[in-house]
C-alpha cells in the first residue's frame, strides 16, 4: 500500500516540476491569471485567427485609456460565427491562462464584447462593425493606423 502512495506522490511531484519548468521557460504562462497584457493579446489574436475571424485589428490603448491596455476588433461572417468565436475565445482564455472573462452580447451575435481586464475584444457582424466604426474612434485622425493582422494564406 505504501509503495503505491509513494509512486503516486512521485508522479505528482514530477508533473508539478514539469509544469513549473514549462512556465519558467516562457512556453506557456501559469494558469493563475497573471499573464501580461501582451501575452493575453498574443493569445487572443492567435485564437481569433485560428477561428477564422476576419479583419482583426489591434489598438494599443496604453496611455490613452484606463479601460485596458489593448483593444482587438474583428468580424465574423454571421451571428452564429460571431457567437462561436466569442465563446471559444472565452474558453481558451480560461483554459490556457486561468483568466475569467466577462462576455456580453453572445445571445444576439451582432456585437459580442469580451473583457479580460487588460484586453477588450469586440467581435462584430460586418454590417454592425461598419455602422459603429470603432477603429475610427480610437485611432486619431492623421495618427498611426491600428495594427491590422494579415490573414494567413490557406495551405
């Protein structure tokens, strides 16, 4: 009986050590919700791109607003896709970063807002995005344009 306990504890200790090493190497932040805003942004943009979000735009809010460090704006082709992109992103943030996010607008799927605290994500249907034009509100006239993430080419 005791050898089984020792074996289980040994395996648990090895797993904990491996997880600690992975975190220290920078491969994946610890699921404690302590990822930097840049790490959150990178994960969000990668997830949106993987889920086929369109016209992904990043807006740097540092020094401009206290609502967050970054804003990400993207589009889905339909209400269903907008809701699915948002839901998957919230799940990924929780799973990969241990970060609980607030989500609003998921039911209608026209405009879904996801607030991680440091990064605000807006997922729109194209018509709704064209109507509100959030990018123009946050990028000053004559100022530097928001960073647009180029879509990946199909393989």
